[in-house]
């Protein structure tokens, strides 16, 4: 099983080898903001780089609201700054007393976040503030508690209170980053899939839909179905082509995903440019009838010319 880390701009992307780091991770939780006024400088980069390498990512925000209305504003800022990323989870990081009644303040934050559209919301509560703040944790979908013990990079001392996620060290070390990292472990009964959203991934997809798997990129998917990144982005309303997530359903252009059968007669279109193997299609091949000998996900083998042609280039 891989590691679960949380990141902020204190982990500078220029110092991270994301290829090495991502191979060791099951999940990452990334800070969006510290209160409303401080936006994490690198949150978008962390999300993008890890998701490009197949790591599911969640988001968290340090809570600093000084009133009910201020908590609601923070919730709006957190949501608006993060919604396009579609995090697998939204965590409120409660580590300081920013208003007199933290219980009602945090509840207002959670309520507002749900109203805005956040599906799964968790609360990170400092161990020494658990009893003092007496937060309504029943409103949350998960509870995350830090407790370090010896803080030597290994799980040492478990929390005294029930939780789903335990932050067990601030001095973890992993390949790909020459610095300390916060490391976490699952507690309780919720599986990793509950947090990453992987339980929503279906093995079978529809004819015109592809479900993103770990390690996929939009470029990889476009090549697989002989379409373009821009076409996929437009069809799926993807604003950042470097940011897709495991379990996401990608619509495939109908033209790129035609259904053909062995023995079927087809014609190579005049607009066809290259064979699936990369060579240029000569003019004499176009406009003629051929028999399909084999069918693959995005191409067909034409018997008479023993050549693989993209599905979109035959009719």
C-alpha cells in the first residue's frame, strides 16, 4: 500500500521530482488557502503534477473565520478556488481559535460548503483542541486528527479520539523530495476508495465514454482514440488539459469510436492522411472498398492492402 501525504506551498514544486514521488503515493491532500486572504502559491501545480501521474488528490483549507458570516465567506472562497479541480474530498483544517464559538463557526462553514456543491467534507481537528472546541463531527464525512508521538517518520502514538485519518508525523521522508513531509494513515473502517473516489470507477465503459485510470493523461487518451486533446477538452468542458482525475468519465467523439465488424466492407475517406502506423496514405488507396480483417479500439486492419487504418478515416 502506498503513502498518503498532505502538501502546501511549503513544499516547493521546483524541489520535487513528481515522477519519483507519485509512484509511492495512494492519495494526496493539498492546501488551497490559509484563511481567505492567503492563497496557497502552489496548490494548482501540486494537483496538476500528481494527477498527471495518476494520483488522486483532495483539498484542504486552514480555517480562520472570525464570525459566522466570515466562515461562510471562507467557504465560498475555498469552493470557488478549488471547484474546477474537482477534489475527491474537501477538508477544513481547524488548528486555531479564530472566533469565540468555534463549534457553530465550523458548522456554518460546512453547511455553506455543502450548499455550494461540495460532496464529501472532512474536518481536521488538532488533537489538543478536540475536547475544547467540541466540534459537531457528525456533520462531516470524515475526521482527520494529527498525533505524532516521537515524530520520527513512523506511526508511533495513535489519537485518543476516534478518527478516519491519522496524521502520524511531520518528518516523513520519501523519494523525490529532499525534505520533511506530513504522512498519514487510515484509521477506522472506511476504505481508501471512500476518500479517493475509486469506488466509482466502472470496469466497463459505454461505447462513447472512457473512464480515466491511474497513469492516464489526456494526450494518452487522445492518441488511443485518434482524436486531439483540444477536441476532448472541448467536448468534456475541460479547462485545464493537464488536470484529469482517476474515475473521471471522458466522452469520446462519435467519429473516433465507430463500431465496425470483421468482414464489413468500408471505404477509405479522401480526407484520410496517415495509416495508424504513421506512414502517409497514398491517393490511390482512398475512395476504394476494402474488407475489415481485424478490429482494435481505434483502428481496423484492411485485408486487401494489409494496413491498419484509423476508424475515423473509413466509412
